[in-house]
């Protein structure tokens, strides 16, 4: 009788292991898909790449504070504009003037956010050495090149 239970127990153990492995893989896949890089992570990475001194960090504080504030405001406006588009799509159920107006508002906020971000890069110039500033420009340009399908400048 014990010999008959052994294959069943091994089968059950195998099924449990398989379910656990699938659950672990799904959890990792979902977490990595939804885990987006934050502004702070990118900011810290840039600061590391530029090898900023403590003095430069201190001089950059007010510049960073203004940028964070402007970026936050524009991101909030973008969220609201996206909600307006969603509401227009649901309410109108078709291609309409209201849908186009909402899209234009989204584009305006996206453009403003890009202008603020690029302005922030240029505003850092007086605090950085010539080498650091050139590296910042290169990092910025490379990030823009890589926004499309992952192809960078060669």
C-alpha cells in the first residue's frame, strides 16, 4: 500500500513545485513590468555619472528644487488632460472636436514638460565643469536618441 502512495505523493509534490515556480515567475514578471524608474533614480544616476562634488550638489539644490516643482505641476496637468481625453472618448464615443481638443492639451503639456526638462539641463551649466557639462549633454542626447525603438546614435 505504501508503494502505491509514493508515486501519488511524488506527483503531488511535482505539481506543487510547478505551481510555485509559475507563481514566482509571474510575480517577477509583473513586478518588473510595473516597476518604473523614478525621477529620483534617474537624478541620482546622472549625479553619479557626473561625479558631482558636495559643493556642486549644494549649488544645484535650488535648481533641482525648481525643476522638481515645475515637473510635478506639469505631470499633474498631464494626468488631468489624459482624464479629459478618456472622458471625451467615453462620452462622445467617436472622433470629435472634444477628443481633438483633449489630445492637443496633452501634447501641449508634454511639450512644456520637455522644455522644462531641457531647460533644467542648460540651467546646470554654470555649476558644472566643462567636462561634466559636456557629459551631461551627451547623456541627454543619448537618452533622446534611445527614446524610440532603442536605437542610439552610433
